[in-house]
C-alpha cells in the first residue's frame, strides 16, 4: 500500500468531505527484536487471514461516525524494517475514530495476522 496515494484516493470518494474530519494511519513494521523477550529477530513469517481481516474491517466500518476503513497485511517472509500492516480509519470526529482504530488494530493483530519470529541466520 502506498499510503500517500491511498489517502489521496480516499479523499476522492463521494461524501468524503461531508463525513470525514479525521484519518488515523497505522504502519506496522517488523522489529529487530521480539516483544516477548527482546531476543534478536532476523526475519518474520507472516500469514494473514484475509477473510477474517475483511470481516473485522466490514464490522468496524459499520460503527457510528466511520466513513471508511482500509486494511492490508503483507504475507510471507519479512525482515526487520519491512512494512507488515497498514490500517486507515477515516471518520467524523476524534472520539469515534480513535476508539474504532484502537479496537481494529488490536483485533486484526489478535485474530487475523499470524507471525512467526525467527532468529538471525
């Protein structure tokens, strides 16, 4: 996902300027260390459940004040610094967008993206 291009395309959707006052963006990248124990990570194998991601996205997009949600996860073997997960939540006001964004991020990471961290070679 080219985030700049994606945001510009989102702004072109009919109704955008009437319904959106905030967009939050998450750009998750592969860390060079494990969250669990800070051990070095050389690569990560990512297996997104795209159907589950889409179901969560659709559900959350139906929340009050939300205009659009975009979600994309990389797949395969990634290295530290590589983009892993992009999320965009566009909606009316801060209170609605922040709450949905936080839940969306937590649920997609817990329910739809499986990562296996591997040590450096």
